[in-house]
């Protein structure tokens, strides 16, 4: 399995790389060793962390976008929601 790991506003440390590899090994076991390559982009913004992961297998391609909001007050959540509202 080939892993391409990119960090945006995040330093990719050896510990972080090992953690990602460990989680992907679990997924690889579930898919019975069918993972060919993985591209992962880890990003940190003001109030959130995001992981965009694309997994290429022998049969299909999975695209995952994982978003984790950090502890926010109600006021911060409203401001974040307004900023992320899609344009019509």
C-alpha cells in the first residue's frame, strides 16, 4: 500500500504518520488487502480539523471527508456556519 500524506497548517510528524498508517492497516484488513494507494490531506483551520482521504482499491475508489469541530461556543458555531454557507 502506497501512502501519500500531506499537511496543511499541520506538521506531519513521525508519530502522526504512524497513527495514520495504523488506522489504514485496519481498513486494509477489512478490505482483505485490496488497498492499492491512499492519499490523505490533514488540515487545521481556526475552529476545525479536517482529513480528506482518498482510498484506491482493486475494485473501487473511496473518497472520505472527515471534519472535526473543536470545542466551540454557540456564538462561534453560528459564525462558523455563516462563513461556510454555500452560495446560491
